C-alpha cells in the first residue's frame, strides 16, 4: 500500500514515494507534470518558454505566458529583493546563451507543486526527492518523522549529518561538488566557490531551494540573513569541513 | 494514528492567476533589448536590486551592507593582499578554535556542537567578519619573513606582561567603527613576532562589536582571547552561537543512519546512478516497494 517511482526528467532523477496510496494514476500524473515543466522551463530546449523569454521573444501578450510561467516570474522577482540581489535569475548565464535562467527556482517549485498534487489526491505521507531537493509530507513508512541524510561534500556515498522531521518540510542543498563552480554570484558576475555546501530547510521546498542557492553564495554570514526568515533554517559546510548551523536547523539535526 | 499537522504548507497555484505586474513587463523588455549572449553591465554595489528588505538583525547591521561585504571576497574584485591575508587568518583561527573546542580529529563525527571556550567563540566569529583590521595586522606578522611589518589596527602590549590585560584598561579599546591607532609591533630580527599580548581594534560587524587579543609565545599564535563580544541581547547571542563551527571529521555511514533519502547538490541523471539516493531507491525496488 505504497507507491515508489524513479523518473529521469529535467536533467535529474526524481524519486517519488507516497506511503499512503497505491493509485498508480497518481504517479502518472506526477510524472506528466515534471515532463511538462521540463518542456516549458528547460533552458536547454530551443523552444522552451524560458529560452524564448531569455531571447526577448516573449511579449506581454504572448500565449506562452501561462499562469505557471507568471507565477515563477513573480516569485523570482520577489526573491531578488528578498535576497538582497543574490538570487537573480535575470543575470544567470544560461545554457541557451542568454542571461535568463530560473532553474535555481523551478526545480524546487515544481516539487512543491507535485507535493500539492499528492495532497489534493488525498494522500499525506510522501517524499519527493528531485536531485537532492526534497519535499516531505507527513511521516515515513514506519509512521515516524522522515529521516534524511545531507551528503558529505567529500564523499558521494557518505553523509555529513542526518536531519529528521515531519512534513510539510522542504530541504535543499547547494554545492559545487557535483557540477563544479556553477553557482553564480550576480553581484560580482562570477561563480561562487567560497564554501563546500549550503543546506536550507523550511515549510516550502520552492523557497528552500532558492534560499540554499542564496546561502551558498552568501556563505557563513548568510546564516544570519536566513535566520531572519520565519520558519527557515540552514547549515553551511566549509571546504575545511566545518559545519555552521542556525538554531532552527539544529532542532532538526539527529544527534 | 494520532493527529498530526496538516500539509497546508505546500502552496497551491493561486498566485498564478495574478495579472502580470509592471515590473515584469520591464524585465521582459530588458530581455528583449538584451540580445542573446550580450554581456550584462557590471553589477553596481548599492543598486536598486539590493533592497535590504530582510537584513538580519537590523539593529546591529550598521557596519556594512551585504553586497559590499561580500564583493571583496571574490577573486579579482579588487581586494587587497591584506584582506586576503585577513581571510586566511580568520579561517585559520576558526580551525584552531574548533580544535580547541575538542571537535577536531578523533571527535565524534556527528552531534551537537561542542561548547567551546570563549576564546574559540571569538576566533570562529572572526571568520564571519569580512575584514578585521586587527586580525589583518596579526596575520601580517604571522606570515611575515621581514621585519618591516606594521601591526595595523592593533596595539602591542609589553611582552613582559602578556596576560595581565584587563579589558577595561586596554589601550586599544575604542569605539565601534573605528580601530586603534596603528602601532609598530615588536618584531624580532629574524622576523618572528615577539612574545606578548596584542590587542586588536574594536571591530563593528553585523553581529555587534568584536574585539580580540592575541597571545604570542615563541613566535607562535598561542591563544585568542575575547575582549568584547556581541552578546548584549538574545538576538545577537543566537547569531554569535552559530558562528561557532563544528568540525565534520568523517562521513556518517548511510547504513547506520537508516535514512529515507539524501539531500545533496543537484544530481545529474548520470551522477544519480552513483549516488546514495539511487542505492536507497534500488533497495526499495528490491524489497518489493513499487508503484
């Protein structure tokens, strides 16, 4: 009486667990959603809305400006202000050659929407993991809080720490260990490499994803910024494997 | 099953029906004007983007704004050698602080942060101070091979009395946002720092006022002691506490942690195959948990 599915889409691999459902149709719905997001928001696709926007081909009346696209644009605009200009999808070097790349928000946002679809379906215990961006609902298959590892920066198969919590909870990690220096600091127009990884958790995975990217760029001092946002906590791991955390984050850490 | 919190935190798409606002029109126009691949104008610190809507602890955030604070940390951003040296020292101080706190080699790999001594608190906090003039000066000494280095922002105290330096009588204790007068430090002929206690200038950062003193013995930095620390209210105390690092000495075995998933940086589909998450998924499939 549970669902488990792994789907390769959006350039990553998404693991879906729904504890309290056996309706295969829910998985089909979620998989279709992630492929739809890929079509619209992929900066790698020539015909995606994101590529067209980046090239300046989308005017205010364009049919591609769907509610979802406008939703993402609005939230990215708000994050730009909220992060003191650090999270700036309008100056990201994009794979399509433009400077518009909302990928840092879209992945978490799409996971959050998927979580909402599961809830609307009537299930409440689930875990969606899209390449490390995780949305949790309710409890795990044992009826306990979900238990998640945060990858050790130096060891793809090892964990730096373990956190535990009930949904709704989103967790996202930004780091350079997998894709190299690809997280951009728009303020200096250069990739950011000062720390090894940054993890943020909080009620919304969409926001947590963007905040993790922001925290990675801000580094240790970004923890003070993050701590001022109600409901969110985080940690930073330096290249020397030093761990800095906020108090709210500590309440989730399994000791 | 007992009652549990609802999942209402996951938002629906109600925002999607909002009309597009003028700011986004402007963005779309900007993108239209900026043809593919055209370079952006260089970012300007203090631009309208950097609206400081949510700067933490606004009461204590007076010294610097986030953009100007971070920009100098980037290579090629015009930062001076002294600043880079200060960063190196700050990192080194943080490491030694962690070591003194008993969380270095051989410590338990995971757990709550150890409670370090006050001296390590301030050393770790130093990591979060973008440029502390006093530390820059200390580092200049530590790293020096010549005898011409000036201890900027710090006041050298007599080597004969390295420890009896109550904070209230420290000559270098000055008001926030200023540093003590530059004083030539006693540097021995072979370039090492003379034994003694060196007081840094008081430095105002976003957490409050920090002032440290460093103790040198045998030419080595042997201790960093706290003179002023921003623990005046609970808010800044919280921030100060998470400026204390814990050293992660080794990775936790996923087997012993019995986890449901892994948060790492973006897995590409290729790297997923070699990830812990893929192993977890494979185990689930093997145990018959399928859709």
